[in-house]
């Protein structure tokens, strides 16, 4: 069948126009994919920077070459006091769940308490009386470091007691020198390690392990918060030596519980908090680049779990 030349022309023009639109669409799609890829890479780099900053800000770094980051090696055994039975059981159960979920060791129901959570209306008086009855309450520490803790105005105060152990987990005797104690940025004592225990350039032969934590909650300053918020905050500061004075930037964290505006306070422990603690408890404490390893673990956790 013969087709008029005019019809052929219209068909050709229409086909050419369609091909042009199709090719433009393909070109536009490729450009868009490139832009999306570049933006995704920038987003990952931005997140990596934020995670690195968060970990570096909140984890108290070793002040001595032979020191390590602090964490629990013995099983954590929480005890809650100052609340009625239902409240205390709620805090104890939620705190135990946090310990298990981040990979920290949790003791049995009959273990000897070493993680004390105490709610008091007069925390300074409580600590002074407790110290009077038990002179070893603060691991034998006395003077300005303890006095700063007693006089602190924080809604929640924390005291860490730590010892020094070899890489094999055994205690190292004679490593504490009274003349080497000095104030830590978080008002905690830091102990210099003797040169013979410094280890190699890549690993330390000794590690600092938390064996007791005392957390005292000022009941008069936390009345507007619920027990879930308080417990999650306590869980983070009790499982890692946290610098409570560092700015936290844009990181979504329960550590902003007392610094964020009332309407913007975090309601529970966040993915960032869990990633931080998971990193601390899944990396080698004697590795001198442990903090970098924590940052890597935290970033991996967040990119796997954060919503798009």
C-alpha cells in the first residue's frame, strides 16, 4: 500500500521527536543518578564526621600514654535505692536491658552490687553520710576531687572507681602512685602507668577497668522527667566514662537530657547512644586506636539502622 509522502513526513517527524524525548529522558536520568550518588556520598561523609565528633566529644580520652579508655570488664550488677518498689523494679529492669543490648557484661540476680543508682532529695548530705560510714566509698580518694563531687549542682552526679589490669585480665599490683593522681576533666582521678607497663606502640599492656559506679539523682531537679528518660541517661553515663561538659553538636543523644530545651528533650536512649556503647564494648581496650575503632563501629551501626 502506498503511503502519501506527506504522511511519511509526519510519521518521521513524530518518530524523531519521540526518540529525542526518549534520549533526553535517558540523559536526564543519568545526570540525576550522578547527582544522587554524589549527594549520598556527601551525606555519608557528613555523617562520618558527626559520628567521629560525637565519639571524640563524649568519651573521656586517656590522659596518659599508658592509659586506656574505661569500661566494665566485671559483670555489672545494678542496685536501685530511693524509689518505691514498682519504680525501682522498672529502673532495674530497663537498666539491665541496656547493659545486655550493648554487649556489656551483666551479672545475675544474686550478684554483689557494684552499679549504685540512688535517688535522694538531699544528695550532698546522703553522700557525706555514706562516706562517713564507709571511708573507702570513693576508692580511698579524698580531698578536692571528692569535694567537687559533693558540692556539684548537677541533677545527676556520677563517680567512677577503676583499677588497672593486665591484658590477660589479672590485677596489676603497685601501679597506683599517690603523687600521680590529678584532676581529670570529668573530675575523676587519673593514674599514671609505670613505663614497664606501657606496652608497644600499637597496644597497651595494661587497661583501666571500671569496678564500681555511683550515680546519685537529685530528686528535686528531675521532677519533670520520666523514669525511662532518667534510666536511659544513667545507663549511658554508667557504662562509659562520659565527659558531661563537652558540647554535643547536632548528635541526637540522651546525653542532651539536661541541656536541651524542655520541649526538645530526648525521650529515650538513641541509636547514637547504643552505637557508641556497642563500639566501646566490641573493640579491644588495649588497642591504642580503640577510639577510632569505636567511631568505625558506631558509623556502621548508624548507616545500617538509621532511616533514610
